[in-house]
């Protein structure tokens, strides 16, 4: 079968090639991949990658073969899958249900073969049948949406009426904003002039408003829309140092700052001002865990978010390089690759 394989740690070792079709094992499902989303981490490099491996951790497809001992799935079932295919089960984090923090965690598309291929194997314990009203393309968005659920619901417990600032209108930032908005929060999503197209699309979801910080003073907007104290919560989804600085400035005392973008370098900050004097709560949100997926399924079934709007490009797997470039240049919001088109 055709698969997009990263052969070494270096990003330029990515190659579309023929590899043997995977054979289903007891307890696993063989899934014919119908849609697979390109993630920023695929393009910028995945730190936990163990090559050679098929990339692709955001996908959906049709169950074509069922391993021994699996009862709750049937051929033809439309599924997506959690990315954690192995966790040790006995470390402190596993015992507490925080599989995303297990040091031995193995994720699809980084340490196990992922979805940029004609077929992928997934354990039946991580596969999820998704609602009929969602397309395969939308099904491939469950992974980033589960990341948003982990940040918004599990880390920050966003509630109705809270004032939320989201920095960065990439796919994750938009999903974070939409989810917080759907939960009743008043959400401002901020981006820059090069994000104009993304901000425009984001404004079709349940946000209070979008702000282009190159054209408008974000401080003034926060004052006008959130009042003199500032935001209750800031979700940082850019990974850029200046955004982190302004996010901290715009929080009210005792507010919460949630880091969701990857920065790739250390950050300095004024502890006296932000932690001692303002009692800010700082935390992060790393990928998702089992509970995030179950909640994502429930929320996407009930809340009709305009997920389709995020899919700006759909390409055959052969054109993966074009899809990666569109993602790298931030021209796309979400690129979907189709192995069978
Ligand atoms: Zn991703
Ligand atoms: Zn563990």
C-alpha cells in the first residue's frame, strides 16, 4: 500500500512509498483511511518521533477487518481513533487517567504507524464510531477537537459568562474559541494581518468577535469588551513569545493562562508581578486523554459547530507535499489528504 513514511529524524526524509499492508492483530481493527488531516506538528517536526514511521495522527476511515476478541465493531463502521495506542497502565499518570503524560506513551503517527496511508491499524480500545451527521473529513477533526476539549474543559473548566481571550487562529485556536463560545463564554480570538482569512472563517463559529492585532489595539478591545479587569482566561495557541507576553498582561488577577502552542524555547517572565502579586494560574494542555475523546464525541454530537469551514483544502495523498507547504505557509486552515482519491 502507499504510505507517507518518515524514514529518519530529519524532516526531509519524508517519502511516499509502497510498504506492506498491515495485518490485523487480536484486539485491533484494520481501518481503510478515508481522510487524514495535516497537523502543524507533522510539518514542523514531532519531538517524540521514532522513525521509520507512517505519519498522520488525525484521521477517520472505515473498518475493514476485525481482530480476534473484538465484539463492539463491525465491518463498515465509520471510525476515528485516539492517538495513544500504548500507555504503560501502571505509572502514576496512567493510574490517574492522564495517559497523555505517561512517559512510555506511544502515539499513532509518531511512535506507531499513522493515517497517511491506505490502511492503519488501531486498537479497538481507542477506536470510536463517530456520528452519522459528520463526514469522514469532519471525522478527521476529532483529534484536534479532543485537544481543544482537554484544554477548555479538562484543564480550564470554562464556564458560561467567562471572558476568554484566544491567541492564534490556527485550527487549534479556532476550535478552542468555538468550544469555549459553545459553552457560553464570551470569546475574543486574536490574530495578525496574515491570519485575515483564518479570522474571517473563525467568525462563522460561536465567538463574540475576532481581532486583528495589526489593525486594532488589543488592550483597548479587551477594555471595551471585557471591562477594566481583563480576561478571565487566556489560551495561548501561537507558541510565539510576544503573544505570551501580551496574554499575561491582559489577564485579570487570579486569571488562568493556558499554554497550548509549542514554543520550542525557554520563556522568561516576571514572577513577582504575575504569580506573587496577581496570583495568576499558569498551566498547559498537552494533546488529549481518553476522557477528552469521550467528551469530544458527546459535544460534537450535540453541538453543531461549523467544522466543515475549517477544511480549506482536500488533496489526494500523492499531493502531500503541496498540503504540507500550504500548512507551513499558513495559507490553509486544515488540509485533508485522501489516500483513495
Ligand atoms: Zn496534531
Ligand atoms: Zn504510564
